[in-house]
C-alpha cells in the first residue's frame, strides 16, 4: 500500500520516564540502547513501529509518519495545500531520511523515505 503510516513518535521532556510509562502501560518492549537514547518499540508490540524520545528543543508532541517515495514532492504538495515545511528532508541515521510539515491547523506530520 503506498503512503502508509510507517512510524509513530512520542516526544517529551523526559524520555526515560515516558519510555517506562508506555512500556509499563501497554507491556511494550522499549529499547533505548542507541546514541540518542531514543526508545524504539516495534510493530510486534504496538501494531506499528515507533519511538519515544526527548524533545531536543522541538517541544512535546505525538507525530505520525507516512512513508512516501519522494519527500520533497510531498513537502511541496503539502505547502501548495496550505501546509508549512518544518524540517526539510534530513538523514537522521544511515538509511533513515525524514521530513516534517505542519497542516493548516499547525499539526505536525512526518514523512519517511520509502
């Protein structure tokens, strides 16, 4: 299926506390053993993969990511429909490129490169 939801992200001011909260609440296995201490949970636990991390200056939020084949084309399309690019296509780890935009009401949506 094209343009499917590929990732969900829960961001706050105390990632370890949030990781413990969601792990305990839903019995998810959250693995934060990476340089960013970004807690990854996978689809076998939650139905869709995702992560729990610190806000790094971006504020508290829950973001849904949609997998697309051309990040810039979708950012351009979002802008033509009244959205605003928040983060241009950015490689965050080897092989993982994302982008963020807001809809006309200011809600943040993420894109992942398929």
